[in-house]
């Protein structure tokens, strides 16, 4: 357990950041799942629209340090391949 005032404060901050990041990560995954669901339904227009909505969310996640920039690029690349394959 944290023994100093500084350590207690950092523990509080870490919990706040963890909860904030969990929400952001969940939102990003939801946008990705929307693209995958549209691809599974076979509707190219819906899939492209969902992809266009997901890209800025993925980019923001990378810029905020939630995920690595290469992981964001990998997500976008794999989603784009599936959308274009329709």
C-alpha cells in the first residue's frame, strides 16, 4: 500500500486514468466491431461509412497513448482490406 502522500496521490490518479482509458478503449473496440458487423452483413456502403467513422477514433487512441501508433495502423489496414474485399 502507498505510504507517502505522493504515492497515495499517484494511486488515486492511476485509478482515475485506468477508468478513463477503459472507457476510451471500449469505445474504440465498439467502432471496430461496427465495421466488422457491416462487413459480415455484406453491405459495402455501410461498411465504408463505419470504417470512415472508426478511423479518427483509432487515430485519437494512438495519439493519446492508449494504443501504439503501429497497432492503430494495423487495425486500420486490416479493416480497410476487409471493406475493400466486399
